[in-house]
């Protein structure tokens, strides 16, 4: 996903800095508000990426593991290039990941940058493509949640209502050239400009380079500087800003269901955790993700507090 892209070299530099005694997230132990004093099942390292949703999910994972009697350390970094090798070699034990994202990464790593995509908007088919790729790396994939965070496109609520728009097909059917607010790498991508033009039939006169889901892209859509912007399906701030997502009714977005990825040796040694994380995945919804993101990004709550409330509300602690 766009927000997760970054330079692996920069991430490795961050890790090197952490190893030299810095206070970056890569080296810090977790402080998730759980009672680790009674931990007796050993230590666990929860990994993942360092953006709001991943911070909350890592906190959820940590609290569940602490509740099961493990001592937990959290390591959040910028890209999969950093944490997946660690997950493979046992430096990290478990991460919350996105189904198509991890599938495409492992497929590219094995078969090259020009390899045909094996992910799709079919979660079951994508999972089947992922499993052998993950197994080769010593990674076990637990059943994904129905909760999903896909890239998505939004317009103003006023514009949608005035033109009876609920789907991307509705908007494309207006037949008007549009300006799209999206990151530069949107150009040509099947889940962005490529899919919008080839699958939906949009005429995009300009891609205005604006960061994924940023305040700037939302402001540009609100002011009419661009006609449509790109964010994620779990962006909880849209409604309060008078913005609305358009449904991807032709399925150009791959299945990005939240999926626990676990070091295979760690899971084999702790098989009871499979049922624990299956219960979490069954309880988690896309609306839950949006609400938790909103609580952190807009209401300025701590990810650990948001995680604790979610788990309490769902009866998972």
C-alpha cells in the first residue's frame, strides 16, 4: 500500500541506529499497559509497520499475548523489507499484515519484479497463492479476518449526492475528465490510475501528487482542486470532513484482509496461540479498524488505550 512504501536502505539505517543505543521504535520494548510481571511462557516479539493502524494492531497483539502469559516486545519499522526477513529467521515472532501486500512482496522476492501478480480481489484465492510462498520462508499464515484495509477513492459528499454517486462506475459514467489526488506511484498501477482508466473508463487529465490519505489530499478534494482523492477503506476521518468513499464495484483493489503472519517454529512451539488469534480475527471488522484509527489520529488517544478498549468491548481479555 502507498502509505507503507519506503526505502529499505533507510529502514536498515534506522535499525543500525537503534542497535547503537538510540530510542527508535525498532529497538524499544513495548509498554502496552499489560501485566508482564506474571509472564511465564517466555518472550514474544511482535513486529509490523510504523503507521497508526499497525501501531494499534501491534498493541492488540501484545495485550493478547500478555494476557496469555507471554512477555512481549514490540518492534515497528517502516517496510516489509525489514520485518519479513526477521519474521522468517525468528528475530520477530508474529506480525499483523495485509493479505495481498505480503503475497505480492513474497511473490516478487521469489520470482522477480516483473512476475505476474498472484493476488486478486478474491481473498480465498490470494490466501492459497500466499501459503506456499510463506512456507518457503518459514512463515505460517493464520486465517485472515474479514476486516480489510484497501486503497480507496473519495469525493465530497455534496458532489456524490448531487450526482447520485455511490460507486466508481457511477462517477466514471459521468464521462468527465478528472484530476486525481494521489501519490506519484499511482500512475499505471492496476489498483490506481491504470485500473481507473482501463477498468472503469475514467479520463484522468492529471495526477496531482498528494500523499495517500493525507490532510493535503482531503483539503484538495474539499476545495475542488482535485475531483477525487486516494485514501484507505479504514480512514475514519472522512465523514466528519464531508467526504465519502466510492465503492470499488469492479474490484480493482486486491484483498487486503488483516492476516496474522507467524514464525513457523514459534507457532509449532506454541500451537495454542492459533485459536487465540483466530478468535481475534473473527471479531475484528473494517468498521472497528476505522473507529480505532479515528480515535488515534483525530481524538489523539494512545494506541495502547484504544487496543485495550477494543479487546474489552469484544470480550477478548
